[in-house]
């Protein structure tokens, strides 16, 4: 029987259902050439028009093979199967003119590089279902061949394990430099507040971008500074069915409160998206797939949030010695890897790391603990001398006194810390307008800060170092003010240098 006759016979025996309900309870017509549906924070889109010409006869069987996955699996899994099939077809010199057989699959596996061998395993799941449903287009011998041959899985954790400078976790100095660069860019008006908050929450919680897409304003409690982060990969009904709580620093909490007030003032409700599509995507989505009854109505997609974030961060990314002083690549996944790596370096167990990262088991956390903390420590120390000049904490300008500052004592410009001294410490070139950072701690690493030459900066340093000592048993809490401490030391050194130069000048006179 010819392929055309077989498919015609199949069409008489099998008809696509008029309506299919996905696992997320979305309804779609499988006869359409484009399947598009909402699945929690995701929008899935499969375009079967790509099957044209000699490959057109695969369209109906492929749809039927995907329907069982559509009903019982996530949209991402269905999309991966769909893409796997097209990768198989499009990598071949020519489309199969008859049913796909074991030789076609063997040739495909041979064409793949070592880093792509996992693709055969993904394709295997789809082709096994294809043959199980007795659909035309794939031979039974092909399925048997795949069952008998080992299919390597996708290698996970290599970027973390090798500390890849492009895809892996940030080093400690890169982490500090990036944090400082984001704060400075926000202060200059180059970074929207939503981008700064996403960067801080990525560092604080280590979540997947899909978790932040699922966030709502009401998930943050301003009284307790606790953020309830939705757990996406749980297998439950939707991404907001379970949550993991994270304590948020006071500085970030203040920024969130200001951000929340802005969203509410613009007409949003308390249960609106934390990162609304209208804010992240000013032009709006290409097509509105969600109904207003959808709990994710108004949320942007993970892809849109990630793309918008990367676009802004690319402009302000500081250089790194690990890439010959090129700007460090900044993508959301690297923040997650950094969060897990820092947990491991602090001695957290695999169980704790898995729980904080939202993993259901321990198989994905080995990469975080595979490298000895001592090796990592030596690695960071070896790089620190190169990165230190790039991560300069103090970015302002020392001035003689208030009379020589930008605003010369105008209201809001004077910076105090009455815990250490009654006199002022410096001036703010922005007069403190719209600043939600902790004064004067954050001031020392702000480009608008103008420390006075004769101010008691040493007293500020002593207080910060005393606070750090209180948290000596908790490395992460102790390190919270490390950047301000370094900035204060730089200010003290600059002031001493100025006084020294003046002394030499007076002596020479």
C-alpha cells in the first residue's frame, strides 16, 4: 500500500476530535493549523503549517500523537516534543518519502554532536506514542530500534560544575559588581524599577523566571517583608497552587512598597501581576489568548519578561576578568545558579538546596556541591586582584564641605547618621528625591553621594563592622553590608590622600 493510500485509509478510520481540553483546561480545535493556548504563566503555540510539501502527510498523524500529551502534560513538554520532531525532519538531507524507519533515526543520531545526543531521547517518547496509537508515518521497527538502543539524557549542571563564565554562576566579585551597577543605573534613570527589583529578587530567591512571571503584588507582605514565591514545577493544577517563602532585605522591601504604590495608583488591583504585561511589554502582547477570568490575565510570559530584563541588563553589565574584561553575560538562569552555588558554599545540605530551589528531589543539586568550597575560595581569591579595580564600591566625589556640594545645603541634600555623630557626613547630589535606599549605608556606594572631607567617616565604618560582627555565625547576613564597608574604606582612604597631599604642599611652601 502506498503512503498516500495508507493515509487516506487512516483518515477514514480516524478523525480528529472536534474539541480537546488541555491539562490546564484550555479548549482548542485540533483541526486548526495553529494550536495556541494558555497554560498557567505560559502561552504555547504550535504551527503545523511548517509541515508542507513532501512532509505534509505527517500533519494529521503528528496531531493525533500529540493529543494524549496535550491532555496530560505541561505545554512545555508538548512544545518540546513538537520541536523535537521538526529538528529531526529539518536536519535530514531530505524529508522521508515513506514512513520513518530505524535507518532514518540511526542517521539522525549519527548527525548529532555529543552535546545534542539527548535529542534522540525526546524524539523517542513521541515516536513510541505514534506507533502505540497505530498511526501511519512511523514503522514498528523504528520504535523497537529506539527501545533497544541507549538514549543519553540531557547533561545537566555542567555550567554550574565548571563555573562557566558565560552560562554558570557569577563569582563573588561579579555578584557584587552587578549588584552595584544595577543600583547605580537605577539611580541615573537608566534602569526601570521593575528591572532593578527583578534583579534583586533573582539574587534573593533564586527562582525560575516563570515563578516571577506568576507573582502578584499580594504575594509580598510589607509588614513582615516576606515574599511568597509561586512554585511552578509541582505537577499541581497551576503555578500558583503552592508557594515558598523568602525573607526580603529592608532596602529591597522599601523599593517594593514604593513600586506597589505606583502600580496601585495607576489603577491596578492588589492581586494584579507583580510584573504586569503592560509595564514589561508597553506595546502589549501580539494576541490576547487569556480571558479576564484567567488568574494569569495581565501577566506577561516568561519569554517576554526574560527578554525585557536581558535587554536592560545588557546595557549596564560590568566587565569581568573571566572574559578578558568584556561585559558579563546576564541572563536569569545565572542568578539561579548563583543562588544554589552560594547555598552550597555556605555548607547547606542537598536537602536544603533542593528545598530552596524548589526541586522535588535531589538529583539536580549534585552540581552545586560537586566542587569543594576550598577550591571555589582559592578561585575567587586568585581573581579578586584583577576584579577589585572594576568593582570599586565608592562611585561619588569627595567635596570640601557642604558649601562646596552640588546643592550647598538645600533641603533634602544633607546626609546624617545620628547613631554615630550629630554633624553631617556628606551631601546628596539628587537631594534624596525618590530614594528608597537605607541612608547613609547605601549612600557610600551611590554615584550621587558627595562625602565631606572632614566628616567622621571612621565612625560609620566602626558601626558597620560592629554590625557585621554580630552576624559572624551567618556568612550571608554578615556579608550584607560588605559593599558599603568597602565604599566607606575607600572614602576614608581618599580623604587621607587629600590631607596628605595638602600636607606635602604646605611643607614645600
